[in-house]
């Protein structure tokens, strides 16, 4: 899964990397949580690549209200073609979510308190995961929707929402968590974003992701677990304790 990530890249990096026709301003953040607005790259109806803010948490176009979006921040790659919440978006509304990196929480065994003592609660250690080669961002596979309340007036603004597609963790990350975002490599961006490609069976080759050696991961402070905490200190590696 992916529940928090980082937006710390320069907007010009996206313009150059994705050949964007336009980009909306955004604020750099080091602890992005679901239900907040995030920059999303997609192909417009005119065929241009653009980057606009969308709320993280997909609201299907047929939903009666927008409250369910908070539960749909991730979509499993194995079932997006069949699930009612995603099956239209995967054919017509695919996008990319640029991320400087993301966080994942590794469950650690509860400490042994000794015979007769009450065991301590399990601990979850957060890790920060980013490109190992110094690239400014990952491009997460995503889906997006445009939603408007049933019966709304024609001039009511559309609510744009998105989600991140996830897959089984690769060999490097499996010890941290069993899921990870689908990372689309640059040679597959055009096909993933294409509005003309509507057959879900053509998508798996686009979701193979980069090699495990291109991904770096290190443990970070548990301060990131509180969504109100912000700043670049959140991605600093924990100090290594000497014996």
C-alpha cells in the first residue's frame, strides 16, 4: 500500500521530465496524506500532458457522495480491471503521480517482557523509500475521476480525485511491507497516459517497474506517523547506534 509520500521536487523538473503543456502551482510537502490535493500528470482530451491538483482518494463518477474517497487512496493492480470503483478509470482515465519518495511502516515484533509480564505493544518502524540514482521523483501509476453530486447544476465545478495503483513488493522491499506503489518507468509513460489504449490486458507490461537496485530505503523517525508533522527532517535516516 501507500499511505504517505513526499512532494519535494521542483515544478520545472516535472515540466521538463514529462514535457508538460501546463502545470498548476503546488506546495512542497514531506508528509502527504490521503484526502489532500496532490499534483497529478495526465493526458488532456486534446492530447497535451498537463499537471493539475487532484484530491488523493478516488471518488467514482457514479458515487452518490464524495465521502468514500478517503477509503480509495490505493487500487490493487491485480483487480483494477474488475472492481466497479476502478474498471472505467483504468480504461479511460490513467495518470501518473510524481513522488520524491514514499513511506512504509514495517511491523516489528513486540518486545519480550519476561515471564508473567504483560507484553509491550507491537511497534511499526517507518521507512523512507526513494530513487537510488538521485532521480528527482518516482512516477506512480494512478487512476483519476471527475465527480459531481447527482442532480448538481451544470455549472457546478467537478471534483477531481485520484488513487495510486499498488502491486506486490519487490525483493528489496518485501521485508518492510508486502505491497508497494506501481512505479512506471519513463519508457512506458506515453502508453500509460494514452487515452487511446483502453484494453486492460495491455497494461501489465507497463507496470513491471524498475529493478530493485534502483530503489533506496532507510528507517526514519516515527514523527512521520503524525500527519501534522512536516519538513525535510522527516526523511533523514535514523542515526546508526554503535555497539
